[in-house]
């Protein structure tokens, strides 16, 4: 579902150079995400930490979590604050 929504939003994801780390079947990296809904709020890109686990050649888990700074930027652009 995440991938379908990402395509629908016109998301573009760029891995930050030098952040890819692989440990066995797990990979972690930092990404910069551009998304049409965020552009409408005046945000070019937001930064996220991402990790995925591959088992038997298939992605079993994929987690993308905005950094705290990016969450603050998004909340500010939306005119909301965190709880």
C-alpha cells in the first residue's frame, strides 16, 4: 500500500550518499523524499531514516520514518503543532 500511495503522490526518493549500511539481510539508509502533497505546502523535500529486511529475496519489512526535524517542518507547513 505504501508503494501505491507513493506513486499516486508523485513521490521521488533519493538515497543520501554515504548512508547505506548493510548488515546481513538488513539495510539502513537516509532518504530525501519529494512528494506532490508536500510541495503544495511549500516543502521541497523531507528527510527520513529507512530500513528494510530481505528474506529469501523478498522484502519482508520496509520502514520509512521522517526525522524529528522533518516532522516539525511538516507540522509547521500544515499549521499544526505536535502534541
